C-alpha cells in the first residue's frame, strides 16, 4: 500500500468513526491531526491518548479511552499492513 492509499484508508476509517454522532464529513481538522499522529507514533496507548486529546480540544467533549484505543489499534493495523486493499 502506498502512502496515498494508506492516508485514504485512515481518512475513511476516522470519518466512519463519528464519535460525537455529527455525521461523516464533520471531522476534517481532527482527521488531519490524527493522520499526522499515526505517522509520528508507533505505540497504541500513546496514539490513543493523542487521538483523545485532538477530539477533546476541538469539541470540548470526552471520549472513553477504550474507544480511542480501539481506533488507535485500527489505524496502526492499517499503517503496518503492506497489503491492505481499499
């Protein structure tokens, strides 16, 4: 999977997540920040904390850490898979 395909998979995964039930397409800034974090971090827990902080900063709402950990795990699976189909 090339870098562009990977980023598109990240966008799709994060956009479908919709943690505040605002509908897809309402998290563009947060998605961009999360994608940068995925590229910068390798640890599931660190990434989960970063994801939570990104969304909490933007929406001033709390997301359960378990939800953030599941998303971090999914994103790192995409990052680490060389043969993920889109």
